[in-house]
C-alpha cells in the first residue's frame, strides 16, 4: 500500500512540476501572460508576485483565485484556491501598504498552503504615477497528508507517516517596483530567501530554490508587451534560467485579450473589468497548455480564474489649509435686508506644498435653520506659507440668522 501511495505522490510531482508541487505564484491575468507579471502586478495579487508593487497604486484591492490543473486526469482532481488583499494605511499614502495572501494546493491525499504577510513603502513619486517602491513578505508554508483521502486498507502505522503527517516552515520574499514614465515599468522580486524545505519529512528533499525574477513592461496604444527573466538556484535538468513572455491587448476600457509563453507552457486568456465610481470588479480567465511532455499529447490543460475587486481611495481632507483665527470680518456688522455687505477672511497654507484649485464657499443660515450657499464656489491656488485675504461682496436675499 505504501508503494501505491508513494507512486501517487510522485505522480503529483511529475504532473504538476516544480511550481505546483510547491504552491507558488497564482493569478489568471499573470499566468495568461506567460508568468511575466512582476512589472505589472498592480492588483490584489501583488503580494504574491512582487511585494514592492503593493504601494504603487491607489486603490484597495482584493483577488480571489481558483485553478484546476491538467483537466482530464481521472485518478485525482488537482486544484488550487486562494485570496490576496492589499490595504493602504492612510489616505495620503504616507505610511505604506500592507498585503496578505493565502494559497492552498489540494489533491485527494496531499495538500499544501502558503501564507504571506507583507509591507511596502514608496520611496519616490506618487501612486499610479511615476514611482519607486520596495516591499517584503514573511511567508509560511504548511504541507500535510489528507488522510481522509486514503483508502480503508491503509495502515496508519505505515512508515510513510513515521515522520508525522504535516510540516510547517517559514521564509521571506523581497521586491522592488519602478515606473519612470507611463509607458515603462520595471519590477524585480527575490523569492524563498531561506530556501525552506517544504517536505513533510523535513529530510531536505524538497528545498525550494531561491528565485530571482526581473521583468520589463511596456505600455503602447496598440498593446502592452511584457518580458521577464527568472533565475533559480536549482531547476529540472539544470536549466536555471527561464524566459517569460506575454502581451495584453485592451479592446476598450472593459475587455482585454492576453497571451503568453514560457518553457513549460503556452497560455491564452481574457479579462473583463466593470468600472464604478467607488467600487470596480472584474473577471480574469486563463487556459494553459503544457509543452514538451506527455501531458501535451493528452491535452491535459490547466484553467485559472480570478475575481478582482477594487475600492477607490477615500477623498483626501485638506488638513494644511486654515482660516486665520479672528480674521473673519463682515462690514457692516449689522446687516440690513437688501444692503450690500463685504465678507473677508484670511486663508493660510500651513503645509509644505502648493495647493491648487481649492474650493472656497460661503454659506448663510436662513430663518428655518438651513445652511444655504450664499455665493458660487470659487477655487483658489495658494503657495506654502502664503496668507491670502479672501474678500467678497454679497446682498442677503432674505431674512436669516
């Protein structure tokens, strides 16, 4: 019986390859583009691909991922699911961004989960604009046998479980994201810094290789091509270097088509995004065809789907502008209905940057206690440290307080 189970687990490793035998990057959009995603991971899956990108965009983001591997296998159902979330710590993006993700691989008798907790900080520029940001993840791996999938004939005293039925190890990732202009972005990430052993036996047989990924993304009107180079300290057949190539074509603001290639597979996919004033949501799909293995001859394709939710940031309060205390003045002080009055006040910019097109409004309270706009809203520009006198003439149209 042990031999059968070992053969089955080896089968999982052979079918799923180095990436899926140990949970790694997931995203229907990213994998539809051949896995070249470190320079364009500006969504809820940023913690998984490049923690440095988490502070490079303004929206809060949630991604729900699901994958089914090598559809057509009859002996098992290999699948993966997870979620990832990015939260900015304040409205002005001063304190950085946190991200969390959890991904779990499942088969009938084996499972593995990966948890990441990350932080990113902008070093230069503005989110959604020219920017340089860095980030890091703490990662936790847990592997276990799903004994509920064992047959009734299995002996719990089998040597297969002599080292226990589960294991837990930790590691770390780091990333950097740089966008010097709107048509060019660069991203790089280092994964598995401690090269953790994710085997259940902890005998050193399943150490994850340290990976370095560096990508370049271009944003043209006709398409957005991406290319990424990956180096692993250990790889099948000694092929430590891999190239990922992909492209995205936006048909309009809502629909996108994607294609990608790497040494192990080729992929096609599409995306739909519904944009709202406060909330936006979308669906990404990818179909992946294996290359150079028996699975290709048997057409054992992998399918991935991602649901995305984006939340617009709350408006930034203007905290650095103030009305100078005691500067509000109304002449004459006793207002007579139909008589023109002059209202003035001093406005000071106590911040460190110029404030442009700031709305200024004047209200009065009518006899019923309602606040009514007295004059049309006017926009002003005020430099750091500047104090300006704002003065307007007004004729009260009705009785009030």
